[in-house]
């Protein structure tokens, strides 16, 4: 292998490649970045056995070949070099990769070529173009409501599914047992691409997907086992495995929001966040909620901690219904409200211990459901599962 390449042409690809490989743990072949020279391109590849990254960059190839090197070390080396041309080649015995830039010379040992495993190819047929920026926004609005426990199977995944109401909308959902978030959007091509049972992606893969995404247009495709993303210029491909679990029927608790007899509360979102932030000072490990005292025209917020004292605030609101009191985990509610952009937010309260729906006037396609906290005594509460 012998090539010349501009450092700035490959540094971003090396960073993305290094991001998905283990830093120190795991098998050595999983800590490898593979360099493959062919057809006038330098291909940079890495995998953690689940995620796969492939990038293809222009280079002057003098000798084609394949070499695997310790990924983090190679990335850090190139990152710390200045802009300019790099010469990358294997030595005569193909035991080392030599990196040269002017008077700078470095030698890195080559990993066994037998460790190389074929990477999944992007399926070109039926590809769909999509906004990388919009996908990033969807992940941000949903991921915090997904369970962090892999053992929770389906609810440790983000779920993309066809809406059941016949409008060709896609529903993207996240659930963790006490919170649920859903965003809807319309895209005929993605609707047709999705399998009938939907698509599940484990939460643990979303952080790396977000790092790879840019605001530019991307290509999307699905095989039987993997979900593929590719940059619009077809230079980089990122793929991840699909999960196959049965996602809970969230329409059961969504339907409760439309039943008769629900209470409705609307308020200024920024004012509520500021109030809850102050009230959270008075929360403790055993009392981490804020009580809502509900009455027309005024909402009273209240919290008490045996060691911290008492906090009471009131704010203007619009309320209708029979519910008099409800309690929510303070920090969870702050996090939820921070994912809305609307000035005015509405809560649909189905009962003191039943699902509460949250929507915003300017967030028409986004809603969150949160479970209230059971009020057992004056200062003792336990959280109800969805």
C-alpha cells in the first residue's frame, strides 16, 4: 500500500471512524481502523461489531492494498499534524504502516489482515433522500424518553412506525415506563420504505448516529438486518443493526387523552420552567415532586422537604375540569418542557394517577405523556409505571 493524501481531506472521516471503536477494552480487531486503497480512493473503515462506518476520500494511489492499524493512535496522530500532504505506506514486509509529512516520520504496527471482516454494502435500490438536520432533531426530541436499560428490550429502542390513521404519517416514539414521547411527520417515500411492523433502533446507537449526522441531505435505506445512512455525495456510510422486539401498543394510553371528563391546564412554558427550577431546590431524594393545586385562573405550585423547607409559587393559568391536585417529578417535567418551543403549553390530565398528555401550540406534531406521582402522604411519594 502506498498513497498520498491531504490531511484535511481525511481528518473528519478518521474522527468519525475512531468514535465508534472501543478506546481500550474489547478485542484488538475492534480497535482497528482499516485503510484500503483502491480505484483512486482511500477507504477508511471501522466497526465495534454492531455499528459500521465507511468513508471514501480522494487520494493519489501508487500501490493498492489493505492495512489495519490501532485506530485511536492513528487518529490522534493525524489530528495533531498540520494541514498538508501525508504519505502513507506499508513497509517492505507489510509489518508496519509508515506515515510521513515532510521531515516528520512515524511507524505504526499493522494488525493481522485476517482480522478484516467484510463491511455491509449500502443497498442502492429503493434509497430515500432525507434531511440529516431533521433526523437529528427527531432524535433529540425522543431519546430522553427511551429506557437506558438494554434488558428492557423494545422500550430501550426508538421506534419508527407507520401511523394507523391512514394519512401516511410516520410516528417516531420513545418510552421508558413513566414517560412517552412521539413526533409525527409526513414523508411518502419513508412511509413506503418502512416495514409493516416498523423499525426499532437501540438507544445506545443514537449518540454515535447524531455525531455522524450533518445538516446536509442524507440517503436512507433498510435491509433485513440493518439500517443504512449515506451522505448525499456518497462519500460516507454509517449503518447499524435493527432490533426485533414487539413494541408496546401506545395507542391504549394515547386514547385516554380524548376521553370525556379529562381536565385541561395551559400555562406559559418559560414561566413554568423558571418556577420549577426554583422549587427543585426544595426537593429531596424521597420527595422529588412538585404539587399542582388546580383552580381556574391560578395555578399554585408547592413542594416540601423535611430537611430543605417549603416552596410555594403561583402563576396565571387556564384550567378546566374537576381535578384538584396532582404531582409530577420536578426535574423530569423541566426536561420535558425544555423540548418544546411553544410559548404556551397545554396539559391534558386524565386523573391524579393516570397519564398526562403535554402538547404545545407551536409544536403541533409533538406530544409527551408523563405519569404523575402517587400522593400517599403529605411528603411521601412513589412513582407509578406507565
